[in-house]
C-alpha cells in the first residue's frame, strides 16, 4: 500500500455519505482527517489512530469502524469522532520510503538517526524525529523509555506539546468535547488504562469501563506503568476523563502489521465504539454532565462549542460528584 492509497481509503468514505473534516495539520502541512458518526447532541467520544508512523493498520481499522457505524441505529444518545491518521508525515515515510522526503537535509538527518539505514519500515516518529505519543504535556519526560535526543522512536521532543500534530489533537479534543477517548496502537492485543497520579476514584471508574472493553475484545486490561506524555495520559491528567490505549494485532506479527490481519482485528474491535459510547453515557448520567444543545450544526462543525464551557462543565460535574460522595459517606 502507498501513502496515497491509504488517504484514498479515507477520502472514499465521503462517497459513502460520511462527512470528512480536518482535525488539524501535520508539521509538513498535511491535513489530519476526521469524521463523525451519530448525533452532535448528547455524549461524544473520540477515537484516534496512526499516531505512530508504522501503525497504519489502526487507520484501516478506524475506516472500517466509521463505515459500519455510519447511519447505524446502534449509535445512540451521542456521537463518535474518528481521527484516522494523527501522524500522516510519518506514515508517508513508512509507506513510500525515505525518498518521499523532499528536503535533502531532512532526509539525511532522518537516515543518520535511523542508524544510516534507508529501511524506514519500523519508523514510529514524525518528520521531526519526535515520538508524538510521548510529546503530550502529561508528566512529560517522566517515562521509563523516554529519550532526549532526536530518534526514530521514544524522543519526547524538546518541550511538551512542541509538535503540530500534538497541538492539533489537543485543540480538536477541546473543540469536540469527548467524555471518553480511545487511542489505537499496534501491537500486543492488550488494553491500557489509568495514569500514575490519577485519583483512586477515577482509577476505579476507568477500570470498570475498561473491563467492559476487555470483555468485548478479549484483550486483557492492564494498568499503565512507567509511561507518560501519551494522548491517553493527557486526557486522563488534564481532562480527568476515562481514556484508553488499545494495542491491536498479535505480538508475534512483525511491524508494520499487514492488511491481511485487518478482518480478525476488526472483528475483535468492531463493538468497541458502541460499548465505549454506552459507558460514556452511563458516566455522563452519573456525574450529571450534559452539553449544551447544538443549535447550528454547520457552526458547530466549523468552530466546535466553546472550549472553556466544556472544561468548566467537566470540572464542575466532577466536583459535584466528589462532594456528593463525601456527603454520602459522612
Ligand atoms: Zn503505538
């Protein structure tokens, strides 16, 4: 598969009636494509994939999910955002090879970081040699595998949120107001939940929702340790919402995981968005979290609702819950 073929698969969804929009831009100015299924009113959740260059199998998974959930009555009481490919620049290098990088100095810099090899099939970072899933401002630089010098993986960047892809995903999240997020990665057939420093109350919440995701996929649920700076970590740490990383594909498969594995991966994950939305709805009720009704859909799509409104509502819902629990105990 070439990079253009991968993008064409996303764009093709438009012919099937899905609306595509940009979640933001990459360092090289590529669009980060997204879509939405269900209702813009009610609880929203967000799924993102392809933040690591070689993991484009997760992009193919989200395409399949969006296709099958479009106009599907099973999507109830809210909607689901799909961000298909958070790291398009990196995916292009993996799919089309290092010669696809037009700038000679950048190309040579990347080859040097890749142990002088021109084989970029195992590449994870963005065009700046930053591992995007370590660049988020969530205990940034505190992970066990973090490195502090440009590299094909694990380089946290020179400062938190330094990369345009990371800023794009943060801004898109604030605009779309999800109450739960899922990040798709490969590989290992496992679900990660929680973040060090998260409150016990929220860990228990995340574990309970995670168990439902574990049941439907058959993937074991594991508490995250020694990992920081990921999108999931940022969602938990900043927004205090439940967020998960799902690693698809058997550990024995080589990177990048080929499309021939998609049917099996899709089968195990096809109900994840529905269960996640259902659980997010239960949680919204529990904390009495509602969003303003969307009056003007085109305005909503263009600008999103007010981010501050979203954060303030989230915060007050969580405070209310904590106060209620304290009062119930005493
Ligand atoms: Zn990954």
